[in-house]
C-alpha cells in the first residue's frame, strides 16, 4: 500500500514537472507576422498567393508545434468545453518535420487554404477587408498562448512585431515584409542606429563602458604587479651580487687552485733535488758566468775562484733552510800571483 502511494506521488510530481516545462515551452511560440492580402508576396508550393501567418520560436530550445491550434473565431473566448472549442479552430497537423521549430526559427502557415495541400495549409479564415483577431491555443485547446488583432492592410503589407517576440507591432511596407526570417533586417543601418534601437535606455552601453574600464584597470594592476615583482627580484639579485660577487670569487678560487698546484709541484721537485730546483741551478750558473764576464772572478788554470761579494742572488735560497744541508762557511784565500815560468 505504501509503495503504491509513493509511486502515485512520484508519478504526479513527474507529470506536474513535465506539464510545467511544456507550458513554458509553449509560451515561447509567438505569432510574429501576418499578411492578410497577398497579391505579389510569397507563393505556396502550388504558385498561389495566399494569406499567411508566421510563427516564431523566440527561445533557444526546440519545440514541436504540431497539435497546437490557430483560429480567427472570437467565439472561442467564451466559456466552453475544450472539444467544442477545437471544432472552431484549425489544428497544426503533424507529419511535417518543419513543425519542429528550433531556437529562433520561424514557420509560415498558409490561411484560407485546404489541409489536403500539405501540413502547412490551414482552414483559418482571414478577411482582408476587416480587422482580424488571431488566436494561438495550446494542444489541449484550453489555454490561449498568444493573440493579435490585425488591422486592415493594403495589398502585400504585413503586420509584424518590431523585433521577434517584441510587444510592439507595426505595419510593414510591401518591400519590407520578412516572411520566414527575422522581422527587423536593414542592411544600410549604421552601427550607432542599431545600438540605439537595441538599447534605447542605454543600459547595455553603461554596462559595456563599465566593463571596459574595469578590464583596463585589471590589466594595469596585473602589469604593474608582474613588473614590480620582476624589478624586486632583480634588485635582490644585484644586492647579492654586490655583497658576494660571483666572478671575483670564481677567479680567486681558480688562482688558489693554480698556486696550490704550482706549490705542490715545487715541493715535490724540491724534495727530489733536496730543496734546489732546476731553475735555481740554472740561475746560479748564469750568475757565475755573468760575474766572470764582469771580471769578478780571477783566472787560474782549471780553477774558478769567486771573490767575496754579496750579490743578494741567494736570498731565496737562504730562506729555504729546511730543504738544505747546513752551509759551512768557506774561507777565501787571496789569489796567488803566478811567476814567469808558470805563466809559460
């Protein structure tokens, strides 16, 4: 029993939701344009000039209008049953895919015609010599969806909404009739005029101007924020480079490694030669030869005796005492003057 009640409740809610959605969709179907006296305007598929009614779907969803009703009989406004009202109206037949209106789409229905000609031909009677009331009812013939009273029009004039779905109607000249398309189309209209027509109170203009201003301010804020962050990081990098310069540190490290390497080589070679480097030997010999050329040395057969003279060339040598044997002072004797026979 409880399950049955719950099922009935869910079914009722679904039916109510579907009916509400369908009613909302039906309200988006509007009578958009009417031409009562057709002499040179649109022809049907049989080449006939017939009065026509244009319906428009002003929503952006698809809705099938088959089963809805059109009528020009004002007696349907009286209280009566739905079946009685249906007898006084012309239904929009099914069987034609054109009755499924997509969003912002239009459909032309020919009046004073015979449904045998096609699904878009209705028996709705229109007298071009009298004002004509036209009503659009839903598929149950219980609710009036839209209606309009069309005044007497000249040949090939139409009575149309100013824009699709707009509340304001106007009479359109024969060369401005727009069957099956948007009501307001004017190729030579300037953008300013179009904007004034679409936004007569300036609300859209105000919103657009404010949006542009705030967008520009947002761009400026973003630019200066990013620019400031970049400059801040650059300044921090400069301070760090100034406090701890990278290149001098690199050069110092390289120089230290070079000096350490050379020092190691000198120490290793000095240990092998007991503290005397090869370059030192060469320097000693070069200095001795220089002093010989400068007559610092005396001349003896097979003997080169250096006179006592402090030249300072061995200062570096004297500092490296840890690598040398103790130096024994040498006593220099005065040179012996050779006699005559020895000289020979």
